[in-house]
């Protein structure tokens, strides 16, 4: 009995140090489609250069320098674009092929292909976020200073949950939405719709224009209207200074005298 426990404990230690790699791992590797600048594989405490056509195997770490840029393609057609000063581990958890990569620092753009028009579940992990996708294009950035994660959805839908606060409610992002995940801040209601922000800003500008118009100023803005049909022009027919004629004075009143001429030397 003691011998069995000892063998089980020894096996657990070995598996922890050397993760199990399934026999079909080659089918889940990535190929280097483009590579410019400093793009390297980090292995055995040293960096070795990556070239177009090389194969990135599971659990391998990719590092890009200040001028490094690479594009990787996996077997299902999905792509990973890696930008300068990034570090990521490809399929760190080979026991679950949905775990596509771990982004440690830097910026990447990921495009997940569908499987015959069916969802293609994948996960990306950062120090502060877990990102679940089923077929979409999005950007992920990890700040090197505080490990804040930013997710920007270009097309499709992604779900983002906190990696350090498991009880936090996840956020679902759609086209044009973005979110930042901080270490100790819940992500609930932290998403930002860029289109909504634009609408808020435009409405605020229109409110300012209306206020200025009521005070006698003229401000051109898209969406305004005038008596001449010119968008944004606040002049009205018959208003002095707007190409029209000033309205008549009330009966019994006279126009004020013109201002005196400026003094001459």
C-alpha cells in the first residue's frame, strides 16, 4: 500500500514537471507564416530565431523584440498576429486543446475560424483575464507594468472573466466593444461601447451648440439646420449680420446712434 502511494506521488511530481503531450499534438501545432525583426523561441533558457515555415509546437514560448512581428496559423485556419515586445506560450495546457495560448505581455490580434459554420471554442489566458471565443477577430494587450488586460473586439463576440476574482461576473463583448481588466477591480459593467461613446460626445456637442446659439453665438455642427438650409448655420432670415435685414423697431422708438469713430492720432 505504501509502495503504491509512493509511486502515485512520484508520478504526480513527474507530470507536474513534464506535462503530458498527447500523441496527436503535431496536429495542433502552428506554422510561422510571416516573421520580421526579432522573433524568437525561448527554450532551455535561451532564445533561438524563428523563420517563415518553422513549426511552433505545443507548450513553446514565443518572444518578439522591439521590432519583432509574426503571424502564426494553426491547423483549423485560425491566425495569431504577434506585435513587438510580446511574450506568449502556445497551447500551454495540451490536455485541453481549447486553451489556445497564454499571453504574458504585449499585444496580439487573434482570428478564430469557424468549423464548417459551427462555433470553434477557444480560450486565451492572461495574468488577469480569461477570454472565451467561438469564432471572431479581436485584439488583446497585457500591460508590462501592472498586467492590466485590454480586449478589443473587431468582429464577433467574446466573453471575458477575471482570472484573479473568480466570483466576478463575466462580461460579454460584441463588435466595437472593449474592456480593461485590472488586477483587483471587478470587471462587471466595465465594458465600453465605442459607438455609444461617439453618440454621447455628438449629443454633448449639439447641446453646447444650442446653448451658444441661444446666447447669440454661431457654431457649425453636423445635424444643425438654418433658414437657408445649410447644416449647422444658426442664422435666421431677417437677422442682422446674417445677410438679411434687421426687423423693424417698435412704434415710438428710435434706433440708437451709431458708435463714434475711433480716435485718430
